[in-house]
C-alpha cells in the first residue's frame, strides 16, 4: 500500500473525509455555536438578572412630566414604563422616555468638562478641569460686571419654573446686566399677556373639560403634551361616559395627529392668521360668539374707527380666506359652527417643535378666537394658574426678569449658559449666535452628552443623565393647575459630572453673588425640601401616589417631611383649583402701536416676500421634528428599531415631499436633493410621502441617527440654518426651491 | 475507481465520521464540576418535603427567582445538619461568610434569548420537569459541560450531539420551544423571544 499510495489516494482520502464531515454534526453544530457566540460578545451590555425592585420617579426628558415606573435590578433600572392614572403622564411614556435608562450609556456621553475644539473641521471635546471651566466662566462674568468688556451674562433656561430657574434668576440679578431667557413654550401665553390690560395670571388649558379642541398645527398626539394623557383625551374614553375630546387639526400635512383627528383641515403653510380671522368673521357674522362678554371687555372690538378688530376681521370673508388658505368657505363656516355648538371649545397653536412658535400675530388671532368663544376664564377653556410656592430661601433683591431672546440686542451677550436639555423644542442656532459678542463670547452648555446645542458651545459641563439626578418637575406650560413631582436618581451618577445647581452655586461663590438667605443651605436637596415645605405650608392641593393610584389631600399629610417622602416615592402634587379671577379688559388686536397693521399683514400670509417671489422660490420649506427627539442627545442609542433602522421616524436632513412634487423636479424616493432658500442650501435625502401637501417640503432637524460619535462639522448643519430669521421669532415656513443632488 | 482509491476514500470517510461523532463531542465540551454537590431528592423527599417552588418560584411581579441565594439555605444550614463533606463546604465556605454559591446553571439561555417563567408556569401550567427533566429526584449534580465555543451548557443543545430528542427535556433550543408552542397553538414572532 505504501508504495502505491499516491497523491491520488491522498486526494481520495481527503474527499472521503470531506464527505464524511458533512455527515457528522461538526459543520452544523459549529455554525450554531459560532452564531450564538457572535450574538453574545462579552462586551455587549446586558441588563443584570435578579430580583426586581420597582421604583417610581418622573421623566425629565421634556416638560410633560410623565410618571415613570422603573424596574430595577441590582440597583440599576432595566426597564421603564408609565404609571397608570398618573395625573401628568396619563399612564404611558413616549419612545424617548421609554429609553431614558439607556441614556447614561449614550456613546456621546461626557464624563468630564470639555472645551470644544473646532480646528480641522471637527467638533472635538478636549478635556479640561472643572476648576478651569469655572474660572473661564467667572472671568467672563466678572468682565461684564466690572465693565472691562461689554456685554451681559445670560442663561437660556429650557425648562423654566423650576427651583433651579429661580436660582439662575437670582444669580443673574447679582450681575450688572444679567439676562434670564426662557423660550416661549406651550400655548402662547405671552401673546395673551400682551392683550390683557391688567394682570390675570398665566393661562393654562383645562383640557379635561374641553369638548372641542381646534389646533393650528400643534402636534397634539405627537409630543404636544404627555402622550398618555393626550391619547386618552382624544382617542380614548376620558370619563367613563364615552365622551372624548373632539379634535380639529389644522395643518398643511397629514401628520399622525391629523390622521387621528376628527377633522383634518389642510391649509396653505403660513396662513394660520387668515384662517383664524376667517373663523372670527363667521363667529361674529353668525352671532355665534360670546357677544355680551366681548362687548363688555374688549376695548377695540367695535370702535367705529377703521382700526378696530371688527373692521379687521370683516376683510376676511370666507371666500377671501379660502383664496388665501386653500380651505373652502363651507369648511370655514362649518368649523365656526362646530366650535360654537360643541362647547366648551378651545383653540391652540404651537407649531412643530422644530418649526418653532407661530408668529405673535397668529397667536393673538388665536387668542381672539378663544375670547370670542368665551373660552378664557371658564372651565373647559383657559384658566389662570396659581403658581406653586417656591424656595423661600431664594429671596432678597429681585432676581432677573424673564426676557425674550428676540428682544436682546444683537452682539450683547458675553457669557451664555445653556441649560436647554429636556426643553423639548429646538432653536435655530443663528438666533442665538447673533446675540453673542463676536469673537469674545463664551458659551457654556450644561449637558450630559455632546449633542444638540452642546456641540455649538465653547465649553460643555457634564451634568447627570436623566436617571442619575435628583430633580424637580414643575407643571408643563399649558397645565391649568400647578403641579410638582420629583425625579429620583435610579442609579449613581459618574464621578466627573456636576449638577447644574451645584455649578451655579460655585460660580456665584466665585463672583460673591449671594443666592440664598443667610444661613440657608445651598445643597440642592435642601433647596427642594424647602420648596416642598412651602407647598405643604400652603395647605393647597393633593398628592397622587403611584403605588396605589390614589390621591391624598394636603390636609391629611402630616408634615413637610411626609410630603417629601411621598414625592420622593414618585408622588405628584397637584394644586387645588380655584374659581378663576374675572377676565380683565383686553385688546383683541394687542397693545402694540402697529397692532392693526401687523395683524392685517399676517392675515395675508407669513411667507416673506423674497426677491424673485414664488417664481424663483416655488416651494415652501417647513422644518419638522418630534418633541424630545430633535437631536441625538435624548434618543436612546439602543432603540434602533424606531429611529436608526426602521424609517418610522425621520432622521436629520431627511425630507418628506409629495410624490407628484418630487417627480416634477426629477427627484427619486431615497435619492439625494439640494434644497435652497434665500438663506442657504442644504443637502437632504428625499422620502416620498403622499400626506405632504404638493409644493411643500418637510425636513427633519434630527436626530442624527448614528448613535456613534458624530463629530463631523457638517452634521451640525440642519435645516434650521437655512430657515429665515428676519423677525427673530418665526422660522417655521420659508420659500425654497429644490434640485436633484 | 481502483480498489486502492476506494479504500482511501472509505478510510477518509470513516476517519471523519469517527472524528465527528466520537471525538468532536468530547473536544467541544469541557466538564466543570459544580462548586459542591447537592441532592434534590434529599430535599424533596419525605424527610424535608420541599417542592420545586420552595426554592425556584415565580415572584408576584412575574420574574423568576432562579437559583436560590445562599440566604435561603442559611436557615437550615447555619450549622451542618449531617456529616456530608459537601454540606461542610456549604456551611464553611458559603453560609458562614454569606458568600453566594457560584452555581453553574444548566438551563441558562444565551443573553439574546428572552424566556419568562411566569407565562409558562403560571399561565400555561407547564410542569417544571417538562423542560428541566427529573431534576427533583436527582441525588447529585452532574458535571456542567460547557461548550468551548458558545460558552453555554450542553443541556441547551441536548445530550445527543445529533440534536435528536429522546425526551421532552432533552434540549432547549429554539426548535424545542417552537415545537411546544405549535402543539399548544401559540403563535410565534421574532420579537417575542428576541427583544
């Protein structure tokens, strides 16, 4: 055999072995085991297994304040869900909140202060010590105070109403020219304040008792309020009798809210004011308005002059409005009748979280409708909200008043502190940038991750992530009553982060600005305890307990310590309702000198006249986005099915276009395109959507969809950079054109 | 083909068959002894009379308690009850210093598979032995055979390297679960078990 064993025999042997191998478990078992091995790498984070503890807390990823039930194993949260019956949250969490416990592991997480280095075209965080960061901030603040350099110190607070907000204002009050900036959120309360001739209180919407809600673009079922509460009101049974809120959604696009509403009214972008005036016209014409109250309280309803409210709306007949808005005269009349018939009715406008607020004129037009309907000052409509007691230790010389960003002079801010995480909305950076002292400003962002506004800052100070910090959650902007709940840390914060309050306390100490009354503790938990004590001492309201879903009246809560314990265990304090104060006199047009002219101009449409007009810029660009998910900072890197893979939600610079419009411009679905406006151009990825109005393009502002470190400069370019900014307040519509990329 | 060629082919065939069926299983798995021996029969027998759920229960929140912690053994074994060397190890090395016993779990599924005991035990009323065999009557713990590639127990694939099943509890692969689901009319979906 040996002499005759040739290469041929060897090959036969090998062939036989190969054939035999296929008849053994070796290949199949090895394949199976390798598959298991490669799906379970040792470095893949796995939730711990063990006994589950249930803890209750509050979500802080947007102002809605939904209650959270956290399942924890080994002292760490492994899953989050809503709390049944929670007065703020309505029993559910949104996709952002459901992934809140993933955020401490965000790939863009910052664990030490950093200076953003932009040389070389990248945004690169370079570590600095906290002392160095604080020193730089203190130096900038001192220069404004001493006059060594011009400019102000400002704080942009994305979640006003907190104790921290008061601390910010107190700190700014100690500066020579401190500016406290809070974005307008919710239901355009500032516009109503501008119309009332006397103070009345901040309005909140008594939605639980509203019968009909007319929404001018507010994403009612997609992030406008707590998702569980809104779904319950609009889609579910709210009182066991089968009554539910009737929703009329006015917006150009067949959004999720529009699709689920009782009536969707598509209108031409930027013509909300015209439609509001048209509805007002019909309410008055058909005598469907609260005439007695309006004639008694409105100082400019009918003055006999050509500049009264009546003379304004008389120009907006249904046919005229139809020509402007694209909404038929019959529909306009039908809506007016419905609002009057199915009362109490309320009208809101708010716009897309990315598109920003409606213009002031639109908001006044909407408030005008509410006043005509008699919805202001009554149950089921808008009622003044009593503010919750604050920390009494933050007192003394007045804190800085609230300012609006658009009122701040350009090139006037030397030090800007950004606390915008969890605000739920987006602000075009250029609106902020123009307020900064050129080449000599310092922007410090307080953020857990280097994303969103933090990427624009000069310094990023790491703060605890949402499940790591003790925090308070006041009532959302549109709430009819004050509420307060606490967010408890579900897991320890990493060593290098600092709570915003602690940072401001240190900064104030460096600048010798007293924040608290003499002898009072500056520890954050003590500040909150003082506020809770003040609430207890007020004797007002009741407390919801997530453990049993019941409410306890304040009178039955023995002590401030007991109230603190209830809130620490996930409770939610709700103020008691009081009889609304009588509505004071008001101006339907607003109190500014040019009110009539500006309202009439807004009625013609918000789209600015640009050189070339509609011929050169035939399309309308509208930024879009969802509350809490406008950048990468709050989108769980592990929720890949919703954002990063499925296409269910749009990512940064993905544009929805009507298929007919797209084809007219030679665009392909999922192809590239370049959108141009008079302010710039942007490359986008096209997605066909028949729910989009022809001639309109919706471009998402985020999230980026990576989940990985995305430091490329170009990733900071979102559609807001090419939206108009002439008024400094409205960027939701822009004239545009598109071409294939 | 010449005679020698046939022999060569056959030899190769036989060699690979032998390697694949005899040597491969031995090489694929590594035996690891449990930290100590434990007699289920002793604890479930007449003398002690425990049932499965005395130590392995579904909690009210639906989670499964799994292998009991040493604090569950402590009340009876704070001191040695008998003379067994394994009990001595239990008392001296684990109960007294309150150190968890690093049991090797035969039924541990890969991390990418989600299995809740609650629906299977409480809702479907499946007996423990259906999936775990007659564990309750065992007098000792067999060595844990760990797969050198995947790192999981041989019990998941099954004792038989071919994957053929002789008993319902012989294996805990996806096909085993699917088969039982099909028998009971349960509709499967990917996300049901792979979250």
